[in-house]
C-alpha cells in the first residue's frame, strides 16, 4: 500500500507546500513585536514578529520598504499586512510585508518614550542649546501645509499684531514623506545665504493643526527632531493643540500651544509698542519737567541766602567814582610831565642839517682814506709791473749776452782750428817725423839714408827713406799709423774767450 503513494523530490514537495501556503494565506494581518530587525545592503528589511508563544520570520522588499509609514525598530508592537510564503532554501515559512502600522496607541506611546529618552541622552533637548528669539524679526519662515487653516491663522495674527514679511515652505504635515519634507524645509531655510535674492528668515515656525497621535507622528520622527536641533535659525514649534506634545517641541527653541500662539510669540503687538513708547515719552517729559522744577526751587533757595546784588555793587561803584575823580586830576599832571620829557629830549636832539653835515664830513674823510689806500695799492701794482718788465729786460739782456758769448766762442774755436796743425795739413802741408817720432822742422836735420815718417791729411802716414840728391822715395805702402799724442796748444796761442 505504501508503494502506491507518489514519490516526490524535495524540490517538488517544497514547491507544492509553497503553492499551498500562498494560496491559503495570500493576504494576512499579523500582530506582533518586532525582533532582530536589520536592513540589508540591498535595501530589503529582515525581522521577526513574535508574541508570548510563537515567532514568525518576516521580510519587506525594498520597493515596499520605501513606502512604509513608520520606521521599524526592535521592540515595536506592530500590525503587519502581507502574504505568507515559504523559503525552500531553509525549509521555513515567512510573511512578506507590504504595510506596517503601529498596534494601538499604547505601542506608539511606548515607542515615543523610548525615542524621547534616547534623543535626550544625546543632548538634543538640553536647555543650553536653545537660542533666544529676535524681538522684532524682519522675515518669518513658516513650514506648514499651504492649503490648511494654519497658514491663514498665522498670517491673520501677524497682520493684527505687527505685519512682517513671511516666507512659506509648503510641506505635507502627515502621511508618507511628511517627516522628510519637514526636515528638508528646515535645512533649506538654514541654507539660504544672508543678503541674497531670497531673504533669510530671522525665525522659523513649524506648524500643524491638531490631530491624533498617529496624525502627529511625523513630528516625532528622528529626522525632524535632529533637523530642528541643528537649525541655526531660532525655531518655534506649533504642532497640534495645547494638550498635544511631540518630540519637535523638546528640540525647538520655543514651543507654542497653537499656530496662532506661535505668531503671537514671533512678533510683539505694534499698538502696545506704540502705547509703551508714548508712555515712555510722557514719563520722560514728566521726569524732565520735575527735574527742572526741582532745580529751579534749589536755585531759588540758594538765591535767598545770597545778599542783594545792589548792595554787592555799591562798594564797587564807590571805588569807581573815586578812581574816576583821581583819573580826572591825574590826567593834566601826566600831560605836563610828558611835555617836559619831550622838551628835554628835543633839546638833546641835533638839527638834521648838523647831522647831515657831520655825515658828509665822515663820508669825505672815509673817501680820502679810501682814495689814499687805492693809490697805494695802485702804486704797489705799478711797482710790481715795473719789476716784472725789468725782469723781462734782464732776461733779454742775458739772452743777448749769451748769444754774443756763443759767437765769440765759435770764432775762437774757428781760429784755434785754423791755427792747429791739422788745419795746416788740410791746406796741403805735411809733417815729417824722425824714427823716434820727433818733429823734423829743419832740412839740415835730415841725413841720407834716414828713415822718416810723413803725416798727411786725415791721419795718413807713410814711411820714407832719405837719399842724397834725389827725391825721397817711399819706403813702403802707405798706412794709417797710430795717432800720436796731441801736442798741447800753448796758452799764448789760445785766445781768451771772455775779454
């Protein structure tokens, strides 16, 4: 009998179970507590839903995860809507989640308290982080729905109290994407450059009307709370009614119970300011008037203690009369004394003619002295000129004398030259010397067979032999002989040069 049962492979059985489960549970709603939540790198969400007795695995694919109204967290009690399926690779069943909602207000409050505690531990709600609001902002940025009654209430209240320039950043205030839009609006207002084409707000108002905890849940999201805490522009939160409280109220710089109250907090009442200004002006005028009156009374009290001005002036007036009388008497005396001093000084003065005459005499005397000095200078100059001219004549005379002396020396030299024996030789004569070199001046000193030396012009000397009755024949070839020592010229023959 067992052999009649159809055999199935593991895969076939797994697929059969998968079809059976998906057909029977194609749409289910499961309530449970989230456990083991994690987000994969692909964007898929994995978790488990549990209660007191059972656990079921759950998965939320990336396409559905981006549409969830809430952000799943461990410990959150939710109602998950989806379909049941199996995972053959691990032989287990799981729910594929399409939508998640919180399971009741109690679960929301529990999540809210847990998130509030965690953000408070980070210091996002510290009082030291809160900034003071400007007394009178020029530009107010409002973050709310553009179609609700909230923006109309804010604008109407601002117009009643103190009209200001308002910039509206339209956002969703509930539902999918509301939290991201509110956070982006806060960051966008802070990113506006001061002094640009779009004015940067001086204060921000995040506003929404009343509603249930689920309706206001976008303002409890962590992204909104962190954006409000990081805002550089002071921020007023006005979410819900007076009894409603969201986490943005703790992170904002000021909480308003209603959007209308936020407008009242943002600006003062203009009429009240004008009344206060008028009151201050009136009080200042009254204070100034009282101050003047008090000082007047003080001066009057001081004046009562002073004597009469007339009495104070009487001694001075009397002294003035006395001085006037003494002045009238002393004036003629002063005039007479001045006249006497003037006459005395006039007597001491000399007449202009006398002064001119004396001055002319002094000028004449100085002119004579100057003339004498000038003449002496000219005389010395003339003497120097004469001396210079005499020196020139002496030099000329010396030149002439030296020239004469040179001529006489030249003539004497010529005479000496003419009288010397060389001059005689030059005229065709010859000198005959004996063998001993002595001059032979007479014919009887010559003997036959005597060897003689004959000197002609230009130191030409020849040797000859004397024969009787015959001319003297040359004894050998003529040659230049050694020049004999010059015979000193007798001083009687040398004429004096300087006669």
